[in-house]
């Protein structure tokens, strides 16, 4: 008797592999597990909680500034940290801290999202701007420097602006939404650039502990795709447009490479981070010594911090001053004196960089 061919049974993957009760709604990019939304929320939040607890990121009573750009990472960070703070009684005072770089059609729109988050999560918001701190907006800088190397200015100025905003809020720590993908990209970038100093610290979940305001990355082991899924399922209010000035940023090439690796092997991101953690710098390697900028007092391994060098170039009409490794030269020649007037650059004012 000929066997009747039966329809193939649906695989058990249709049911959540954690609770075995609800229908699976997604496949986790990190583990490829098929789970329901409720279990996804639980494991997503629990992993971040464990990262916070196991690394002792916070102490009860601390004031914490959340770097808020309005994007998916910082919006999810604000929501989750606020949720965990209440659920596990961390005892933290949370604040939102945003930087207005002065990019028309991008940052002005994203800041509107942050202002809504301020109301939605009940967290006080502080906004600091490039214009107030440096006397320049990114729109003005791009007009002078062009689309090449503009990210150098923005990255340097933004890092310092966040620290200065955090100082104004008198917080104990600053948390940022850097995720596992970001950290893996940074490991690769520092290898490609041969930047030993940054390579030795870029995988640390807390940095700047020897400085006035340490920085923490609760999303160190959290995949970008899962952050997007969480924001989507929770219907969080975030701004999704990419910066209009960074289409050819060097980091973008590392990002594409990471995505290709992830498609082949999902654990590649965590493996790269693990490799970065295990790098050991030779004891014979000369590392830069940490000091302070003579002009603005910011942390620097040079006489002047990078922000002051870049700002000096802008104010003198020499925007390429400070780009690349030859910080003290422009177009191959020494630039210790003005071409008209002969004054040393050390005699110039630093702009509105004070707290």
C-alpha cells in the first residue's frame, strides 16, 4: 500500500524557545534563538542589567548623565536605564545630555525627539552647543573644510562638549549608547590606524576613571539589531536619519565589514570585542602620557588638546591645522608662526572653552 505523503510538520521554532507557550515573534541576531516579544524584552533588559551589575558601573546616589542624540541607541538606553533604575532600585539620579552640533535639517530635528523623550521618561534635559562652546557650528565648519575630514572636527568637539555638559550637570558618570557593533568597529579601526593607545582601552566598559567624569557603556555586549528590534516592538520615539555630513566616513567601511562578518557568523562581533579585550601591549611600547591642555585645561597627551588645535586652525583660516598626525605643520611646513604678523599661535585666545 502506497504511503500517503503527509504535510511536513511545522518546526518547534514557531514556539518561543524560552517560555514554550507563546508564538515566536523574532529570531535573536546574537543567538539565533526564536523567541516571543515578552521573552525578548526580558532577556534584552536582563543582559544589560547583568552588564551593569557584574561591572559595578554605578553606586547608589550617583548622578548619571545619559548622552542623548535622539537616535535609537541613546533613546533605548534612556528608556532601559530608567526602567532598570526603578525595577532594581539602583538609586540613581538620571539626566539627559544632548549636544547641538549645529547641523540644519539633522540635529535640530533630532533634538525635538530628545525634548519629547524628556517628557516621556520624566528625565531633566541639558543641551550644550558647539556655537556656545567653540563659536562655530558644524554647518560653518563644513563650509570651510568641505565634506572631507569634517568628522574629525565633529568627533573631537563632541567628545569634549559631552564632558563639559556633564560637568555643568555636576554628574558622577556619563553613559553613552555605544553598542557591541560600535565597539567591534572601533577595535578594527584602531588596528587599521595602528593606534596602540586607543586600542588598549577601546573595549573597556568604563573609561576615564582617572579623569573627572568616567564614561560607561552599558550596551557593550548588546547588538545593534536587537536595539532596533527593541525600539520597534516597544514603539519608542526616536530619530532615524543619518548625519548628512558623514556619507564617506572612514568608520562606515569598518561598519560594512562588520555587517558582512555578522551575516556569516553572528558571534563575530562578540569575538572581535573579546580579541580586543585580550590584546596586550608590549612593555617596551612608549605610550602617551596623560596631561592637561595648557589653553583650556582639558585632558590631553600633548601641549594643546586636539580641540584647541582644530579651533586655532578654524579661527586663523587654516582648517587643516591639526588634521592627521602632523599637528604642528600645514602643507608640509612648520606653522609655529603666523604668515602675516609673525605671532606665535600660543599667544592666541582659545575661545569659549571654559566650563
